[in-house]
């Protein structure tokens, strides 16, 4: 059985999610024939690096990420750091000949992602940007129905990503509120790119946008401590810093294939936890998905008789995409960790079969281009 060594850069909550998949989850579910060894993890200081290695089960740790990238024993570099570090780390990993997984967004803007893409193409290494929500079996099932023509030509896509973790003005000034680190806010720096990924995956290339953005909370308490803080927690620090990214974006879309649509993303929607949705209307039917009910896909097929038309709920399980590796009963339930396991499975299959990963850095670059266009469109419409 082949063995590959993984080096993780970053020790926050995304390191937890990725490490769970690496630690054996992918082999338990899919038996890909590759053993993944948690070889080394990098963090910003000795205390954090040592603690991350202990918690997530890595053999070694370092406070210098370049030591990890340049280690000849490392086969895969997994980047789970703030957005401003992605470009330098990904290019260095590519130059070192490593396969790369990078958390989304791939870069702060398309100028960065273009350079990253060029590096991995030159190095000919496998690369995946972690838009893991598209790996949810219900989303993959929607793609299957679309590709089969079950809803006909797509007319409209409506996507949302609504959260409330930053609705409290006293929640801390995370790096996600800083343009120089995140690139943008609810759009590219955090959640909106997931909806763009859904749109590209399910409908096709976005050609035109018309957008508005808004920053509702102009300053926040400066965060103390090294790790990113999420959630509606009041900070102890009374000193405040400026928020210079968007809290909310709304955009109309025109796709290359003629479909139209819209995307809405906000982190200030009280009562919404992880309300990531899409609704797609075609000439022969419709599909609806809500990640908060991730085992369900709502389907409507116009070919049904008049006396039985209506949305039906399909509970994903064994007969559906990735079902062979997951739980044997539909609606038994999957979670965020299983979606990351599926993501890792697809990445390993790309390595084994020497094929392209999806979504790869090319797709990450295209998403960055759309994000840039949304920002540009919104500049004179922010109010």
C-alpha cells in the first residue's frame, strides 16, 4: 500500500477538519489504497506549533513553514492559513514539487491566483482548492440530475450564504474583517465564494455581474490571542479597530450559457447559522438545497402528472454520489467532517489516477476573477 506524508501549515479549526480526514477517515470510508501520515505541522510560535502537533497527531512540528515545504519527506502540503499567506506558501510548495491542498479562497484577488496557477501548472503537481461544500452528496446529486437533463435547460440560479456569527458589533476584529489579510469580507474573504463555486459547478461560467455591497459595522474590538475568533462573543479588549471589508454583498448574474441569477452573502443575518442554499430552475423542473439540511435535495420534475406535482425530498444515501463509502441508510446523516473526507478522497483519486482535481486552482482563479468583478461593480453602489 502506498504511503504519503502530509505537512499541514496552520493549526486552527480548519486544521482540525483537514486532520480528521487525513488521520484515517478517508481510508475508513473509501479505502483508497493510500496511507496518509501526519508528518509535520507548522504554526507561528513554539507553543502553538507544539500544541497543534499534540492535538492533531503530527509526528513533528515547526515554527517555520518553509522548513515544512522544503522537507524532502513531505509529499502533500495542506495550507489552512489566513488568505494573505496562500500565494507565497502555495508557490513555494509548487516549486518544491509538492501536491497542494489550499483552503479557499485561493488568493485575495485574481492577480494572486494567476501567479499561483502558473506555479502549479509549471510544476505539474496535483492541486485542489477546498470548496468542500460541492462535495456534499446532495449537491453532487443535483449535478447528476442537471447533467442527465432531468430539469432541462437551466434558466435561473439563486444562491445564498447567510450567517450571523458577526452580527454582534462587539464580536472581535478577526483577520476576516481586514482587507490586507482577507482580501474582501463576506464575498471573497469568507463565504460568498462558496456560492460562486456552486454556480460554476452546477450552471457554468459567469460572464457578467451587477453588484452592491455594504459594511454594517464599521469598527470592532481588537482581537487578543493568536487564534482566529468566530462567533457572537463579546471581546474583553475595549480598543477598537476599523473594519474595511464588506459585511454583505448582493449581485445579479448572467451566465455564458444564457441563464441568469443572483447571489446574496452576509455574516449579519441574525438567526441564520450556515444557511448555504441554491435554487435552480430549468425548463423541465427545479432543484433546491439547504446545507443546514445537508442530507436532503428538493426536486420538482415537470413531467410528473398534474395530480402529483410538487417538490419531493430525496434523502441521500447509498444509491447516490459517494454513497458507496458513507453510511448505508439514506438520511442517517453526514456532517462537515464527512464532506472533508470526501474532498480528501477525490484528491487522492486524482493522485492515484493521475487526473485533474476538482475544484482545482484553475477553478479557484476563475472564482477570484468573478469576485474581483463583483467588488468593482459594487464600488459606486455601496450607499
